[in-house]
């Protein structure tokens, strides 16, 4: 089992997040933690180097300049070797102790077609404007994509590594994982997870910026879903005859 963490200028939070993941990993077979330092300009790189010197399961992937959260996640997943990968944000808002909830469905007779377990936040600790904007975006996305997910922006997710790497890559794809996994024929499950205030720094997106980018992405994902291959999907090829992943 691998856990991946995207981080950009998260010096105030990243040590606590990594240590929280390692602590939560006593409840499941954690083999590796991969953090992508996405072009941080603060002391994130130094903190990660110190943590890696202490913890052999920690690997740090470095982007020389910021490429965005989806790119950071993708780079970390490519570096991972475990067949099941969980992810959470590096800002401390996703409680690492919720990771076992996401991973449990992949253990003990996991169905071969289970591709993604997505967290959905309860008791969000964001500003009112951010919650309102997010709620509107999620309702619009749900109406168009029919992905059955009320909170696609939650950073806590777990998935099959091979299935993730077969998804079409684009910037901001991490916000559409339930729809993309369903597009390829995978089963998607949801679990409720907690949410915390930011431990430091500031959000990388404004409500307006997130909305403008999201509108373009939503059109693109809708197009991808309508143009999916209907005769045979990667899930048919990957899951056929298999008993599911072994963490």
C-alpha cells in the first residue's frame, strides 16, 4: 500500500501530515509514502529531506517548478510500486487517520472491479464563500457527469494504481476521478471523512479562478465520457480473471 501527497509551499503542515500518515499506517500494510514537492519556494524541500533521512519508506519527488496538483499526484503515483495507492493533500486539512476507511474496501476479498474509494467531507472547515462555491460546482458537476459524488474535491481517495495510470491525463484531473474511473468501467465507492482548518499557508486557488478552470474542465470531461469506448474497457482487460489487488 502506498500513500501519495502533493505539496506546494506547505512548510507549516507537511511534517505533521507525513507523521500522521506513518502513524495511521500501523492500521494497514503501508509500504511507501511518496511526497511530490511541486516547485515549493519555502522550506518544504528541507523539511522533506530531513524526514526522508529518518524514514526509509519516504520518497520525495521534486518538480523544479510548480506544475499543479494533478501533475504532482501523477508523478508520485508513477513512482509508487504498490498496486493500491491512497492520496491526501499536503496542507493538513485531510485527517490521515481517515486513511484506513479508504483502504479497507481494497482488503479482504476486494471485488476485482473496485477501482476507487473516494472520501466525502463532513463538517467542512472552509470559509462560507468557499463552501458555497464548492457546493454549486459539485451540484453542477453531478448533474452533468452523473458520477454519484457529492464532494469530488476531497483530497482523500484510494485507487488501483494500474487503473489510475490508464486514465487520460490532464491538468485538474484529480477533481474528476470518480467520473473518470466510472468511464472506464470501474466500481466507485464513497466514505465520509473529516476535515480540518488549514495548518498554515493559503489556498492555491481563488473561487473565481477555480470556477473558470472548472467550467472548461467540465466540458472536457463530459466530452470524454460521451466518447468512451463502449465495446471493451481497460477494466475488462485488467479485472478479467483477477481476484483484485494485493496491498
